[in-house]
């Protein structure tokens, strides 16, 4: 009885902890491998989220996708002279961006943030021996120091089309430079090929001195700094008094601490929300269906919201003409793909499974992108039109209702990730829709470890799959049509076949010379209006050809306690923490704000 009473009191205390203690308890289903790894070698979503509280960028995006300056004093642009493009004739040779660091910007220990911190970050990023996930465009970039608070970064070899959207990183040179120099001294004579593992191990040891629970980051630049990390339990971030942007009304009215609790079981996480033990849920937390289950139980205690994200669910259709089944079914004919999409009642599906909170999609470009075109050809549910197209292609219903042509039944395998319950429910609904127009789709699911292995996903040319349903994601600010361009600007094929070692992103085998010409032009078109026009034409081709069948745009689940303000994110900025200095409780005087 005493134990039960103690537990009840603990839960009550936790429920009141947020406003009373002026802290915010955020639950996540994952624990980061490390934090403040300035080169993102772990490549984890939860690390990226927490880092948003600790290390803001030069420029960031608000929920609408508008850029605003954080470490920088202003957003660079061609109009203010901070972005320059160098051409030879009609060709772009390079482009450069000048950044002005805020005079008051400093690390949590009071050391000014300077050009040296950006140069140090770039030096590490350009070292080809260390495992940096994304080296382009940094491998062709150089930094020229103007003074301690101003520098110009230049992107060579054709420039960087997203230089206005993506800013270089930085790291505390006064803390990490000496250890980096020691790493270089210890590895400079090692062979990058034969001794790669030893180099990687030493680099991991270098990072571990600054990024782990055992060796917490010594400094941070954001509105919060890490003060404790109990593996498997929690992490505490404490407000950094040296952060230069102050929330309206003064810091004392806003959260003093951010406490991340690691709860691996999402059902347990849901129980913690209902019991009031947590104040908010991380972007890496609840599943969408759990959010739907929670919404009717709000009762004024918390709020569940669904906001569109940058992830879209889709179906890839095998279009490799060397595969006999593709030829038999005519999957390489756009009319077949159009008929399949007309047959799918996507609007009913999103209403039935998602209460309409995940909107039907029509193009490959995110709605958050400035390149998005809303008025493309649509494929509203129309089984009559689907049957008409199939009849024009020579298909006739057999005795059991399944279409037959030249002695071949219209039967195809339908693959998705086994064990993903919501996808499996979507699959069953779509199978029923297809059967209504005479197409027989059979379940051919496999675990994600198998279907996302190159030996499966990149082997459609060998007939490994017919239809494959999964999700794509793309930063709206850096859309380059990479999922659809068949021939890259380098001349290399982006379609995985035996000839190129099964590498490439156009896994379906679709190929359009017209689309490729537009995509290649867009990658070197630095005029935003002209680039948007190129993407407009690409989206028209996509909507007509349907190289990929778009299903719906996923939404993010945001859960926060009543009274907690400014805990929000969108597909434009992807994680909470982009406005961390404004997080707080209305009960303590915090007000809603939208940095811009």
C-alpha cells in the first residue's frame, strides 16, 4: 500500500513539475547514440532534434519555411549582395555566400563564435578518411576569412544550387582543435584503404571525448546546454545564459530546463501522457495511429495535433521492359499506371484510416517547397475510367472477374514492409480496390531489413518485385528530382541495373529524356523563377506519366500539455527545437511567438 501511495505521489508530482518547476519533460522512444556530433556521423533523427536545442544554424526555417537568422546577423541573398554567382558565358563556375556572425554570438563558456569555428568544421568535413554521411558540397567548398565575425564560403565546380538554403556547420575550435590535431598526427601515415577501420576507430574516439554520456559536450552555442545524461533514463538540458536571442518578456518566464525521457515502448509512452508524467512528445515518439487514439482522451489536459510533414507514402511500379511480366501486364505503359491509380480510392482510405489528417498527394514535390505545383493532373477515384483504360489496352474480364489479355491474367505481386500494421491495412484496402476493376494483387511482404536491402529494392530489373509500397522523404529546401532523373548531369545512369552495379535512385526503371533535360537544367539554374518553371514542367510530366504512384503525405503528430507554448514543428523544419528559446508555460508568463 505504501508503495502504491508513493507511486501515486510521484505521478502527481511529475504532472505538476512542468509549470511549477518551469521545466519541460519531453518523452522520446529513442535514445541518441551521441549528441552535438557536429558532423552528424550517427545520422539519427533524435540526435538532430536534441541538437536543435544546443546548436542553432547560421540561418534556420520557421514552420512556414521562411528563413531567419540565428547565428548569422542577417539572411544572405543576392539582393543584399551576400550571395554572388560567377559565370563563364552561360555556365556557372562557382557561387559564394558571405556570412556575418552576430557580434554577440558566443559559446556557453563565453568564448565568441568566430570564423575559426566554421573553418575548423569544414576542415574535418573535407577529410575523406573520416565517415561523414554527406560530404557534398563541402568537399568542393573553401572558406575565406574576412575577419573574426565575417567569412565567405565559395562552392566550386559548378556552384551549389542550395547555397541560399543550406548553411555550413561550425564546431568549437577552442575546445576540439587540439584533439583533432592529435587525431591527424596519429593517422596521417595510415593507409586510408588498408587501415580504414583503424582510422574510423580513432575518429570515433576523438568524437567520444565530446559527445557521449560519459563525456558530455563541454560547450554549446544554443539556448540550452547539456548538464546531465543518464543512459537508458533521461537527459537534462539547462538554459544557457550566454545565448544571445532573448524571448519576449524575459528568460525567467520561459523554460529553465528541458528534460528528455527515454521510453522505448510507445505504449508505455502513451500511458505516461495520459497520467500527466510528461509534457510533450518528441518527433521520434508516437505512431500516427496512437495519436488518433489519444486525441479523444485530451479532456483539456493535453493537445494532439497533426501537421503535414515532408514524407510521402507511394507505390513504385516495376517498369523494366526486360522483365517479361512487365511486358505481359504493360506496366511500362503510362495508361496502365493511370488505370491503377484511378482504381485506388485514396480519399476514402485516408478518411478511414487517418480521419483525413494525412492528405492525398499528387506530385513528388513537398507542399512545403517553393517549387510545389498544386494544379497538376489529379486522379480522383474513378473505377469506370480505370476499366475504360484497361479495355483500351485489350484487357477483358475472365470468368472470375480478373482481367485477361493474350492468355495472361492481370496478376501482380504487391510488396510492403512486413509487420508494419498500418501499411498492411493500407495494402488490403488497395488490393480490394484493384480487384474491383479486375486486377489481382497478391501480398508479397518481407521484413524491412530484406526489402530495403540493395539485393531487393535495387533489383527490379531482375523481377524481384512488381509493386512496392514504402515512403520517400526529401528536405523541401533541397529538392533536386533525384528520385526520378534517369541520367545524371555527369552522364552516369541513376537507374539500378547490373551494368552500374545496381546503383541509383530510380528503382522502377522509368526513364524520360524530356524529364531528364529539365532536371539537369534545374540543377544549374540559379534564377529561382526559372527553376520553379522547370519544376512546374517536371511535375506535369510526373502527373501524366505516373512513374511513381503517389498515395498520401504523412503528417507529424505533435503532443503537448495544455499551457505549453511554442512546442511545434512542421515539414519545413522537421523537428521541435528550432525555436527552443521560446519554449515555456503560459502559467509562468510565456507567450506564443513565431521567430522570423
